[in-house]
């Protein structure tokens, strides 16, 4: 995984297998398996889901516009001091860092910011893989 948005895949013996994501990843920081899918936490305000062929399925909580705001992932007050952001919105992410998934299809996200934020994305429906 690199700053340029690439993920490197290797076997358990550390032999290189492949690279993916250069065309759709921006800042991968964590990974969780969700059935046949891989959920990737991206620091730049979203989750990315890929299939077993490393192809993009979708983005969740995409909110990359906040990344250019002063003090991101936090905020700055009138004196320029870094403070907890007031820009946290339901359904949008700010700076996902840690991620996990459970056997029921729920996704758990921790965000990297002052005061932390933990979000449970409850399974509402099934994603069907085509092809």
C-alpha cells in the first residue's frame, strides 16, 4: 500500500502477486474482508469496496471535499488552533483509518481525528457479484 493509492498483494511467504487500485484508490489505510469483497478504508474520507478481481464495486460515505478544509481531519478556530471538527455528518466519512467487518455483514469504521469517531454501518441489503 502506498501514498499514490496502490495496494500490493503478496502471498503469506511475502512473494509479490499483483498491484491494484491506481485508477480508483486515493489513500488506503485499512482493510476488512466482507464475504467475497474487500472493504478499504481511505483516509481521504471514504470507504472503497472491491470484488475478488480487485475491481471497484463502489465507494461509501464519499466526502473527499472536506480534505481540503483548514485543519483537516480536524478544524481550526479563529486563532488558528487545531480543534475537533464540527463537519461530521451522518452518512459521510471524514478520515477513516481503522476498519473491521463481522459475519453478519456489518462494517465498523474508526476515524482519525480529535475525539475519534466510531461508526457502525449496519447491513441493509446484499451486494451481488456479477461476472
